[in-house]
C-alpha cells in the first residue's frame, strides 16, 4: 500500500528547517571553537560538503525513493 505525498505535507519542510538549524549550529560552534587557532578556514570545505549533503542531496534522494520511477511497471 502506497501513501501519497499529500498525506504528510510538512515532513520535507520540517526536515529542511531542522537540518538548516542543526548545520547553522555546527558552523557557529566550529567557528567559536577554532576562532583563536585559525583552523576554521581548513574546516570550510568539510562543513560545506556536510551541509550540501543534508540540505540538497538527501532530500533529492528521498524525493526519488517513492517507487514511482519512470519506466518501471
């Protein structure tokens, strides 16, 4: 039995907001901890990849995992 996307309209939005808040806290915490050591610049690529993964890639993968792929009957 499939559940339509309309059954849970706020799940995706809630995920994005929660992820954005968590990643903002991670960025801020990392900046505070590394402010005197100067290592924050080296962390930017790592933080960027993590942020992009959880705010762009995971939602895109979740949107495509509903089983309604074209060409599959």
